């Protein structure tokens, strides 16, 4: 099926001739195809998220009447030669199907328009029979190599959606026309195939992709307000992440003893992520000493030195693919110095001030503005600004932003930066509603070579990040159980 894509068709094995030692004789093929015990295929009950996924499909259906919608899961991505990155389906695909860490690579959700809305069908590569050599000879998808795939009937019952073999998807490609929309980023090869068909159907050299852009935007925007299943998953992800932080504190003696202690921090947390969930939701930041001033420090190759602070930004992604995103900054020796505590508590005050105003009806941008108010006041109070806090807060000034250049909040859910393609007026300038989940994560970062700050501040980086859900009455800090005041952090370390 060359006209679809690598991930949406029978993919030819990669060139690995130096490893190809699979027997091919007729005798061997007959022998390996025989004498296998029956494997019962018991249809499961629908998984918990099936009804929620159906409601999401209904929501997106209402936004695109008469349009055929193609949402690919995407295929495996090559890391090096014949090794792939760990597979993760596209978030929009998982959101609409409920198929998450156990998704079959290359699957495609198709929503065919009907008089009353859409009819959804999930196409995926079903198991090959034992009479085929796929199950032992294909290292990319063969059962001997990667394990068995579920049956059509199993997935249909599990997800509560109509299913079909991926080979039947060819008919969808053949029927593509100007009323077909595709999530372009889901699978590049499949998108190219759809584009080619649309060009043929339109008899033009100009390809219209505005509808695809609208589809991607709507798939982001329907995630802005989480349903009850999603909020419960967020609670579970935060709880698992708390265990990961506890593990790190328990391993601190070994971490401090190793010349690349940051790597041990990363490894300890990743172990918990694999034990309790699917993996980490993003690359763990284990930034000790001046590395804490580097916002996306993920090299994690430095020592963890007593007397320094270590900033740990980490989150566990559950098998549902929902992830936490937590940052805590810890004094490696167990106690903050006077200056470290001053900076830390200023950041916490900014976080608390931002949280205090969260309620339905305010703008998302107001959360950032409130945190920045405190950051400006503190840095002005310490004599770090060339003007007053009030003057610095003016749009044309913003001197305090030298010490915190990032935003205070981002939406969180099935992606760590969830809803990223939503319109600005619904995201940055959007009105908060119950069910929205986002971070509050102010920080202060004094670079080791920053001559605008006294030497005692240089090399100190602090961030405190919590996960917040908007409620009918205000907001709830989902991560409040992870110690966050300076006193509580010291007690947390002392109890390990």
C-alpha cells in the first residue's frame, strides 16, 4: 500500500541485511506455522475513558459538519539506524480514542460525515495469521520481536468504537476529496498522500490547507476544559510524581557522592516514572548550583554539591498519557542559607499571590501579571532594579523580567504544554472556566556572571511549580501535598 504511508500501510522492513538470518526454506515456514495452541480472544469491557472519548468525538464532529476527518496516531520515529524512539501516539488521536500507551503504531481514526454527524472508525494493523511469515520475520511489527497485537474485536470492545484492519484504509485514501481534513502533524507521509489526492480531486496546483489548520486548532481547544476523567488522571499523575521526588530525596547521599549526581537524580525519577506510569512527561531537569539558572537544563551532567540548591522540574506521564509538571527547589545540605531562603520565599510568595486570584471569570494572563507584581516588588526591594517596582511593571520597562524571562503558566493535560495550538484569545487572553488545568511556576534566576546583582545572589536559581485546577468556587492546588514552603522543604529533607 505505497500510496498511504509508512505508518498507515504495510511497511517494508528497514535495510538490516547484516542482521537478516531468518530461515526462509519452505520446510521451516511450514514447521513454524504449525502446532500452536489456540489463543482465546476474550472481548474486554470498555475501558474507563471510552465514554469520555466518545463525547470528545461528538464535540469535534459538531465543529466540522460534512467534513471527513483523518486523525493519525503516527508511526514509530527512528532514533538511529534500525532503532526507534519509544512509541507514543499523537495526543489528539489518544484524546479522541482513549487509546494511549498501548496504541498500535500507525493507527488512524477516521470520522466519516453522515446526515446526523460523523461515524468514527479506527483503522489499525491487526495481527497476521501464523501462516504469514510476518510474526517471526519482521523485526518492526512481528510478534516474535515486539509482542502480539490486539484483534479487531478486542480493540472495538476495549475502546467502544468501530474498528477495521488498516488494509481497508486504502479505500479512505481513494475517496479523499476537498471535503477531507487531516491532522497534518500526525503523520507526514500520510499527509502527503492525502494532499496528493486532494490536488487530484480539486484539479488545481494550489493546495488549500486552511481547513487542516482549523482542525488542529479545534483539537487543541476542546482540551482547554478537562472532563472528570482527565482531572482524576491529573491527580494520579501528581501523586506518582510526589513519589518520584520522595525517591530523589531518599537517594541524596548517593547522588551527592557521584561526580554526575544530576544524572542520578534523573535516573531515580525515571525509574519511578516507569514503575508508576508510562514514562516521564518530558525530559527531567535536574539543575544543581548555577545550572538552576538555565531554564531548560536537561544535560544533567553536573555534580550535586552540599551548600547549593538543586532545581528539579519533573513529571510522570501515566499510561493514559496525562502528565504532571512539578518543580521543587531543594537545599542539597538540608537547610537554606539566609540568601537562598530569601530568594526562595520571594518565589513562593509570587506563586501564592498568583494562586490566590484564580477563579472562573478572570483572564489567564492575569495569573502571570499577579506573579510578576511580586517579582518586581521583591527585586526592587533588594535594590536590583534601576527603577521602582511600579515603574518596572510598565510595559515599556519590565526590568524585573531580566530575572524571570519565562511565563508563569501553561495549560497541562495529555501534553505537558497542552492546547498549544489554541487561539490566543482562548489561551493567553482566555477566560478561566471550571475544569481548566494549568501550572503556576514563577522563578528567580540570578546568573553566575550577572553584574546587576550582588555576588551573594549570583548562581542562585529557584522555581516553584504547582498544578492547578479551576473549580466552581475558585481553584485547587493539585500538588499542595508536595512540600513547598522553605520550612516544609527542610522538614521533608530532614525526614528522609
